C-alpha cells in the first residue's frame, strides 16, 4: 500500500523537525533543545506503544488486556494532573474520579449502545482519545477555579455575608472556569472538516479506508472527545471548588459576623 512508510520515510520526515529547530536557532527562541527532546521522546514512546499494542488489538487477545491498558492510562493521567496542578489538594483523587465518570458515560454510550464493537482494537484507541483530550482540559479548569477564587475572594465573601450559600457564592466562578476549559474544544469541533482534518480521519484515509467511512468514524470520535472533556471538567471544577469550601466558608463566616456586629452598632 502506497501509504505505508519505512524507517527511511520516518527519517526523511524528521527534516521537518530540523526546520523548526533552525527557525528557533535563527530567532533565538531557546526552544531547539526542547524540540529535539520532544521529537525523540515521541518517537521512542510511539515505538514502544506500537509493540505493546500488539498484545491487545488482535481479535484473539483477551479483552482483559485492553481493560488493563485503560486502567494504566487513567492512573497515569491522574498522576500527570496532580503533577501539573500541584496547588490543588487531592488532585489525583479528583482527576481519577473525573476520568472514571467520563469513562462510564462515553464508553458506556459507544459500546453499550453498539456504536462500536467492543474489542481491544476499538477500546484502547477510544479510551486514549478520551483520556488524552480530557487531561489538558482538567488541568486548565483546575488552575482557573483556583485563580477565580483568589482573584474574587472579596466578592465571594461578600455574597456569603449577604446570606448566599457557599455553592451559590462560588457558582459564577465555577461557570467561568468551565467556559475557559471547554471553549477550545468547542471551537475545534466547529472547525472539523473545514479548517482542518482530524488525525483519526487522516489516518483512516491514508490507510486506504473510504472517506465516507472515515467521516462516520471521525464524527463518533469527535462526539466522544467533546462528551468526555465536558464530563471530566465538570467533575473536576466542582471537586476543586469543594476543596476550597472550608477556606471560603471560614472567611465568609468571619465576614458575616463582622457585618452583623456593624449593623448592631449602627442600630444601637
């Protein structure tokens, strides 16, 4: 098949990385070493994953291998979230809950309703799409919730002092954080097919699949990604806000008590 390439083709394609490195050197961007490291690391990781996938994608392989792969991906992604958002207490547990929730919702729909046949060949790639795209959004929403609370702590405490519950006081800022995390994926979904062709669709076409069949697969994948990103960010946003509950709650009670004292003094 003409779309198949060997190691020579891979080596030639690495000239494109060299172009990026040269641009970085000419413009003194300081990214040349990072580009080389990232490209090398990606190649090594993909080679290792390619050999490992042989253990799960064959129809004769037990499906349990694929589920083990999914579990490892989820655990590693949760660990990565904790590392990238160290300011979030309990980030690992929150991220793990978010990924599990998204897995139940998205994979449950796709496999439970028969959109895809359950096998290692479908489970691992779809699970990887779900986890990979959700992980970045989770980190973004975690940072945004904490930033919103820090930037608007006076406003939140004011709402609490006026009688709002903690949930009511935090809700506008949780909504803002969710919008920030979801808008990139929504815009990406809007642009599919017109501005760019997604990787899954391109891969299928290069592998010789009919373009119409590739479109159907890609559509289901895009819906999977949008659903998983929405589910994981929702769980993470409210989870992080709950972690901040005690701090805001204590501040709100103190502010409310001061306000009551001031009103009493004024009436007196």
